[in-house]
């Protein structure tokens, strides 16, 4: 069993050491791609990233990475557009990732989105330009927050 868990242990170790987690998450058929889901399955680990005790009063589960203050930046991409407003109810990538990360204690999750992949052309180019500008602003904000000792979650 230890041999089987070696990859998971390495992923959890890497995650535990990170101050900022950067995830690329394209939307495949309204959800995350299977390799990202496999990563989630490997990092949500009892005794490593969340605690579990049947005898614990109230909630038997608790996150183990809360005190770390890790920020997750999720860069999503989709073929359609309007997932922040027009078709918000169809954007399931960020909820899947945010739910799993919150379960282990990473609640500061920020998103930058690229849309219009199926449209291409000027719409996609403009979306990439917006995402790059958003990432620049976010990087500056995160550097400032880290330098001042505060994070959005704190």
C-alpha cells in the first residue's frame, strides 16, 4: 500500500509546501479534465490534508491545511463565453476545485478565465489579453499581500 501511495504522498508534500497554488483547469464537458480530478483524488487524504474522527462531536471531518494560508489561483478556459454571468449555472469547474480545496483548508481561491476557445479569432485573442492583464494584476496583489503578511482568507 505504501508503494501505491508514494505518488499521492509526493503530491501532498508539494501542495503542503506551496504558498501559492497555480492550477490550469480547462472545462471539458462542463467539468474538470480527468487528470485534474485524479490530482484532487490524490491530495484529499485523510490524516494528511484532512482529519477524520467518528467520535468527534459535531463534524467528524476537519481541514488540516487551514493554518498554512495557501492561495489557489485557478486559470480556467472554456469554449463558450459568459460563465461569469450569462450561463453562470453551467460553470462547474471552479466549484469542483473550490469545494475540494476548502475541504482540506485552502479557502482563498481566485479565478482568471479565458473564454471563446470555440469561437477563436478576435474574441479569443481579446479574452487571452484580458486574462493576461488579470493575471498581472493578481500577481501584483498577491506579492503585496504576502509582503504585508496578509492574505484574502486571513
